[in-house]
C-alpha cells in the first residue's frame, strides 16, 4: 500500500476534480464537493497540510484507492 502524500487542501480539491467531483459551495475554510451518482459529499478543509487521517477518509468516501488518488496528483 503506498503512503499518502503530504498535500494541501487545494491540491486535494484539484485531484478530486480530475476524478469528476465538482465544487458545490464553500463555507469558511471548507470546500464541499459533489459528484453525480454519489450520495456522499466531500468536505475538504483548506489547510496548508491535510492530516493523513483526514485525507484517507476523503479518499475512502470518494470510493477511490490510494493508488488512484496518487495517480491524479
């Protein structure tokens, strides 16, 4: 299993957008992403570095593997 990279919130949003997620709204420091056909939404904090657990949870919620996510970066 590859390690999660240390990335910022904006880099994560760009990677999820490449996977078909779209920015729905922003409230404070969190950007909410939606994707057609998915019940869940992604709430990505706009921090300089995302915590590994937060990033892993976002990738899992997006129903992606770590390898797929790293490939989109």
